[in-house]
C-alpha cells in the first residue's frame, strides 16, 4: 500500500489495481438512501481516506473502456443502463477546502465533467437521476431539490468539506430550489457554466461566469452526435417497411413479380432510405440553414430536395401516366417521412419550448400522416396502371 506523500493530511489516497471492464457494475445504481459508491467500477482508480470516511477516487483521463462504452451508448447499445453509482467521488486529491461539483449519474455526463478538469482536485457529488442526463433529469424531476438534499446528507459531504458551497450545472437549474437547499442543508447553490470545458475558467474566476458561459448554443458537433441514436431508433421500423415496400413493388407492372420487385421495389426501398437520410441526418446537420422555424417545415424541405433528386436519377418517362403517378406518390411520401423524423429533434434542441412542440405536433402530424397514406395508395395505383 503506497501512500502519496504529497496528499494533504486530511486526505490520503491508495492506488487500486485497474479493474477490467468486464467487472463493471455501473448500471446498478444505488438507491437514494445511498451507501458509498461501489469501488468495483472500471473508472475508479483508487480510494481516498478522510476524516469523513473512505471515498472512491477517479481521474480526469478517460480510458479505452470509457470511450468504447460511450460509443456503444451513442448507438443505443446499453444506453438505458449507462449509469454510475450515485454518491461522493474524489477527482484528483481533494481536501476539505476543495470545490464540490454536482453531476447526474448518466455516465456520459459524469465523464464530460471529470474530463474537463485535468490537474484539478475537486469533489464530485453524483445524484441519482436514474441514468438520465442533467438537462432531461431536471425536467423530469430526478435532478431535483429533494435528491440533492438527500445526497448532501447521505454522502457525508458535510464532514468531507469545511465550506458550504456546491456548484451545479446551469442546465440543472429548472429542477432545483436553491433557497430550499440552503435552508435544509446549509449549502449555498452556485450555478456553473453551461459547458463543462468552461468550468476551470469559472473556478479560477472565483465562481463567476461570463455572458458567453451562460449562452446555450447548438453547434454542428452537438447536432451530429444525436444522429446515431436517432438512426438506431429507426432501424426496426425501417426494415419492416422496406420489406413490405419491396414486396409490394412486385405487384403489377410490365414484368414478372421478381423483375418488378427488383425495379420498383428496390426504388421504393431507396426512396425510404432517402427519406430517413433527409429527416434524421441532413436535417440536424443543416438545421440552422434550412428555411422555416418549425422542424417539420425544415424536414419537409429536405425531403422535397431528396425526392426530386431521386426521381431525377430514376429517369422516369413523365410522358407516361404510370410514371407521373409514381412520381407524385414519392413527392408525397418522402417529404412526409422526412418531416416526421425531423420533429424528433425538437426535444434535444436548445430553442424549442414545450408549448411550441405540442402546437407543431398538433398541426403537423395529421398532415404528415395524410400525405404518407395518400402517397402509398397512389403508388399502389401506379403499379396497377398499364
């Protein structure tokens, strides 16, 4: 057992052997009554002994299994169980004067926070948000006043630090009644910057945030990272619909069933893929530059562009009625599907409101459903016209 001689007298650290990812129990979160976080989590690098007890120590350097698990979560693999045990963690070698930063127990939120603090020694108080990120958990109430009070008490935070300051992420503010936290725990709530990378500057400035730190943006990087999750959600219905359309493409037409399926059915699958591309990929990437304020309008626009492009590549003879009817059908189906998929991004954007989203869905959904149904019926009719 090697004691770090550079650690303060109030906090001593023991290095633990690296724990393999296979032994991870980070999906098994403790309850809100809370015992100490499980030490058998792959990101725990050691333990710190203080007068308040023993706490797991973590590093700001992410390991390969952190990146790999995050990659899988982005693609929907284990995303609903991607959590760490709630409780108090030591980042670096904090003492009783070190800052206290609060996080959700969603693993990506926890990793983003510690990764943004290289060379820092702070306490990380992790709330039990049921594996949900700060922003969503604040809206759902799991990143809330009572949970913060519970964790402040059960984690022995009062014994671990001498001060009465806790720093919360700004996006967690909707779920927290700061006056109640102070009244019941004695801790004063400070709201840190929106982005984790600004926390070092915020700490160095004496817990003062600049106007830029308070501004919530939605840049390309943040929009692009949402695409994998959306595509994963679409895979199953896409495979089903693509199979149905491929088979329906064999009905009617000048050739046999197989020949028609390979021609008309294959294009139907391609058209459906184009609709997914327009609504779930192009739309978030080009979101600020697309016309209209409503997400459904933006998705409809990308859908029209994709539909016209595919029909041009299809090389239909628009002098013939079957080709005209087929083209009209896809000009209804592709924009309708793209507009519907585009609306899925309203819940993770930074400039939509709940009332606005409800209004848009109330107006847009009936139109999208009607266009899709009419488009499919017209397409089937085009298969029967000779």
